[in-house]
C-alpha cells in the first residue's frame, strides 16, 4: 500500500538519486543528510543547500492547524487570566477598602499570551519538530519489528542489530526500493504516541476551566465585597452626623492641662480643646498668624476623633508652626 500521499513531507531527491523506499521515508521525515552524504556508492552528492524535503500540504495542514489551535487556546487562557486579574483588582479598588492586587493572574496571563503569540509565529518549526520526533520513533519501532523477524527466521547466528539496520538502510536505496512497502500495521505514517500538542490537551482543558473558575470566584467575591462595602458605608453614613464648624466650639488649654503631657516637641506645643455635640472622626483645619489682626498665613489639617462626652484635645508641636504667635481652629468637618 502506497502511503506517500499520507506523509506530511515529500522527499526531493537530487539529480541521479533513486527514490528511497516508503519505509525509509516513514523513518527519516525531516532528516537532513550531512554535506557530502550519498545513499550508496556511485552517486553524486547533493549540491550545497539542497532542499531534501518539501511540504505535502494535504497532510501538513492538519498538523499545522492542531499546533495553531493549541497556541490560540493558550492565548485565550492567558487573556482570561490577564483581564480577570485586572477586573477583579479594579473592582476591589472601587470598594474604597483594602483590596488584593491579582499580580499573579495579570503577569502569568500576559506571559501566556506572549508565549502563545510566539508559538503562532513558529507553527511550521513546531510541526517539523513533531514530525521528526514521531518519524524517529517510527524508525526505531520498524527496525525492532524487522530485526525480531530476522532473528526468528534465520538458521545461522543472526546479524547484530547495528549490522542489520545498516543493511536495511542500504536496501532502502536499491533499485527495487520503489515497490518496497512499509512494514507498519496500517501501512500509513502514524505516530506511535500522540504528538506533544495532543498529549497536552487534558492539561490545556484543565487550565482553561481553572482560569474560568478563578475569574468567576474572584468576580463573585469582588461583587460581594462591593455590596458589603456599600452597605457598611450606608450604615456608617446614617450613623455618623454631618456637622460643620458652626456646631463646634473650641478654646485654648491652660498650662496645666493634661493634654500638654503628650507634647514631645522641645520647643513646646500648641493645644486646644474642641467641644463636640456628637462622636465622629473630624478633619480639623488649623490656622496661624504673626499678629491677632493679620490674615492667616499658614494652615494645615489634622484628623481628630471627637468625643461628645468630653472635650477633645488637639495638640500640635510648635515646630509645625514656627515663627507664628497666634493659632486658631478655623474649621471642623465630620
């Protein structure tokens, strides 16, 4: 049975060379003879740079499509992780509270997409690597089967395996080699084991579903966190009063006020107490000037937790307002 049309590569013999047997082709696909090599005595070596193999598009195309499909699958898995990591991170950031940055998903997804893009550009190289690997495995298996047949059929001591293989190589280039059929169970070029891309299919499917699961769980967690955050903020907004400066009163502390015991500035401290009608976390705006009648020349803010049950102290080191003689509480916002 002639299987030449089923092979992904066609052998292109140099001028004057015979056509090798189908069995030789099955076991040598993609093999590049060294410079000056001839299959038998009396032949002329191939010119330098001779292309010994050309693609058989009918058989090559399905292999290339399988490689491209695996690369695209890897690309989309990477894209799902990359986009999912960014989306989950942005949703988490929008809650206003602590959130986790999915650097692993973003970086691994980006790397996966880049690798897949490179793989798409090297489709022919990957197919050729697969063809050569499978062809070498086929040759080893065919040699083993033929040698077993030789050992069981001869009456005299059998040839060594190396000598037998060398004899088979020479016979493959004999004048009768064109009618020599392939000693293979199906008479076709078939991998003894699945190509690498097929062997990785279960893993690719697993990675695909894992990436979908990770993105789904992450998005669900982000949505729940957002809802909880919105609810918490709403409760907080309802319980926390909206107060302005007109609803507060303040005064300077006396020299013996306990609040001054917290002063750690060797130049002394400014200190006030705020009378608050409610408990809240307030932003207090402080202002300073060089005289009681001059305009405010320096301001800064300080966050203070106000307590309605007692007057809350605000203590500021003198170095923060150095050069000013008068200090005021300008605004209090809860």
